[in-house]
């Protein structure tokens, strides 16, 4: 019920160009192949979890993740990706990931861990949208983001996905955590759920949740 105290942050590719989407995805895939090879060769094997910072990274990260993990040499490994609930597009991304992960698992492949977060770059997204005269990509209010998070949990915790998809509930909101655990228990998918909290943030809550496992 907590994240490791230390994380290795690996910048896969810098200076990506959203207007050269296919070329950018190709560049990301080249580096991911190298990264996953090194992770599999490590002792012990290193679990790789892909995160993203901005809305423009979502589709690029998703396509690269699926493409590389569909390669025969990586078909059997477990790997992770983050989805941000403050982005409406994350709902479609979850559906696509779930369908792909289930088919991959049915073919003898590894499992996929989806870490669900609410998103930490709302202010930056709003500023960038205002500077460019765009409509901001995230939901406009906290209430909408909270509702989106619960909707994604509801969709993710499906019995038919439970063997292929592991869900990391990344939240320090006690209601969200309790609701996720109760939902998973009622649907008999509790083994597919972990609670993930940042080291040093709300330690009393982390101790409480850990005591329930």
C-alpha cells in the first residue's frame, strides 16, 4: 500500500514534436526497446512504468507502449503505464488498453498495470491553453476530475479484465481508496488492485490502508 522510497526516472526521448506524430512514436519505440531489454536483463528484473506529463504525451505514450509490448521478445513481460483521470481522453485510452491487454494475456502474454492518477499538471495545462488560445484539455473543475476518477475505477475493475489488467489506485483520498477496495471486493477482483501512495505524504493514511491488507 505504498510506493518504493526510491524511483529511477528515465527520460525516454526529449524534444518530441506533436506535429511529427508518427516519427515521434518511432523515436520513442526505439528507446523503449532498449529500456525494456535492459530492464529484463537486470538482476532482479526491473519493472518499467511509463508516465506522462502533458496531454500531448497521452496518445504518443499509449501507442508506443502497445507497439513495443506487442513485439514477440516483450510479449511475456509485465509492464505498466499511467492514465490521468483529469483528461477526458483517458477514458477511451483505458478501454483500448483493457481490450489489448486482455487479448495479449489470452495469447500467453504478460500482465499490464494501469496506475490511475487524477493528474498533477492542471495549472500548467490551463496556462498553456490560454497562451495559445486553445480549449484546455483537462476537465474544468475538481468535481469533474473526482467524478472521472471514480468512473475510470468503475470501468477498470471488471472481472473479465482482472487476469490481464492490474489497477494501481494512486490516491490519498480516503473515500476514493475505501470505495475502490469495496468495489474490488464485491466484484471479486481484489487481487488485481493495489493502493499506491507517495512516500512521506499522508503517512497516517498509508498506515491505515496498509493495516487493511
